[in-house]
């Protein structure tokens, strides 16, 4: 199983980059991460009064989008292990129209403090690759989902096109870390780490097979930007 790079305190890293995180997301993805989430949610089913949890919620962008998409009786829990990321997210929630239906909590996605079969929907966006043990995190997601509940994973991926792949490697390996140095107050090392997790993370087919092995069914995969990102839909 792919591990996070050794000797990296991931929690401290995200605490450090929290102030510039939203700005850097827009720069690095050229704003496409928002479009990806909208496309993903257009294919999701939102039950009335759905209990939803967004893992690795970061600054709560997806939690806010889920709150907007679901009905007035639904509730969204956003969980992240970075206190500083959650602090940025809480400010956004407080000034939104959905402050009464979003709760942000600090926690570990590999050891969730929720009962079995609690949630109708579990989402995780660009966070699975940062877990030291992604399979353990996926098992926890399976545990807290209700029978018939939906898991949605949006994650970076590796293009397999022989023309696109070298350009992808150049961008994530060289250009993206330099963006961190230029636009994020010299945080080259932190954005180099994010490149490493992207480059070393399992491919989309491997992730699909792990989901099936854990017990998920109806696993469906879609890819974006010539394979630079992938979404996995699965049902418990």
C-alpha cells in the first residue's frame, strides 16, 4: 500500500499552508477543481434529510457545496485533522447561507468517532492520497455508511496517455512546487510534498479494485482532464 512520504508530518504541513490553501488551489488547478466537484455532484443522489460527511474537508469547499446541493433537512459534517484548515473553513461556513446545516470537526479519517451505519453519503476530495493507510480509511468509510449509502472519492490521478503523461509529470514535479515558492510565501517544500503524494498514489483501477475487495458494490469510475483526476462512485 502506498504510504505518505516518510518523515513528513502531514498535519503540521496542512496547518502551515492553510492561509494560502484556497488561493493555491485555484492557481494550481486553474479553477477546474470547482468544476470537477460540480460534475461529480450532478451524478450523486441526495436523499431527503441526508446525513453527509465530507472527509479531509480542508477549508470546507466541498462541505459548502454539498450543503447547497442537499435539501433543507440534510446535515453535512466536515472532518479534517488540521485545526488551521478547519479555522479557515469555519469562517466561510459562518458567512454562508448554510451555517445551520454544517458542522466542522477535527478528527482522523482512519479512525472515525462515529457509530456504524451513520451516514447516507461519504465524500472525500483530494484527501485520500494523504492518508498514511488509504485502505484503512476506506474501511472506516464503509463502516460508517448506511447500507445502500454512497461513497464518492474525487482524487488526483495519473494520465496514461504517452503524450500527456510527460507534461503532467513536468507540471506537478517542477512547476507546481515553484508556484508554492512564488505564490505561497516560499512554501516550495510543502508543495513538493503534494506533488509526491500525487505522483506516488495508486492508479484509478487499483483504487477501484480495493473498493470492491472491501465490500463496496456498483463501483463506477470517471476521469477528468485526460486522466489528471478521477472520481470513484461506490455503494455499500
